C-alpha cells in the first residue's frame, strides 16, 4: 500500500512524496508555503492520477524519460524520478495510478 509523506524542507516550505508499497518514491511535489496547500496538492494527485491524460511524458536533456502529473488547471503537481527506459517510466505511471487514490498520508513535517 502506498503512502504520501509530508515533510518540511530547509526553507520551511512543505513538500510531499508519494511512495509505493516497497518504499520507493514514485512522485515528488513542488514546494508549498502552507501545510494546507500541500494537503490540497495531495488531494489533487488523488483525483488527477485516475486520468491518463493528466500524465505528461517527458524526456530530460540527458535522454532519460520521466513524467509530470498535471492538475485540471494545467499546473504540474508532481514529477517522477528519471527512468532508464520508457517502459520503466510506464511502470512508474501505473504505480502512481494504483497507489495514489487510496494512499494514506503520513505527516513528518
């Protein structure tokens, strides 16, 4: 079972990571000024991860594939790590789709 972990960064802003059942980070958020905004980001991931069209598949300058997840307003709410191949990126997207809707929230802030 996946989980969202909320943390506070060095600048005092809030971020979350979505982790798969094996503990691997599969999606990381941008920084939020407040915890409530961070929690709203988590709810947006839950909602938008159900729609494949909200996943933007990208290729980094170094040629490695990764993806971003967009909210309904078009703003990116999370990004993946870099993957070795397009198929491993597709597995990462599938893992977000599987884990995000029911993942519990752990507040480590």
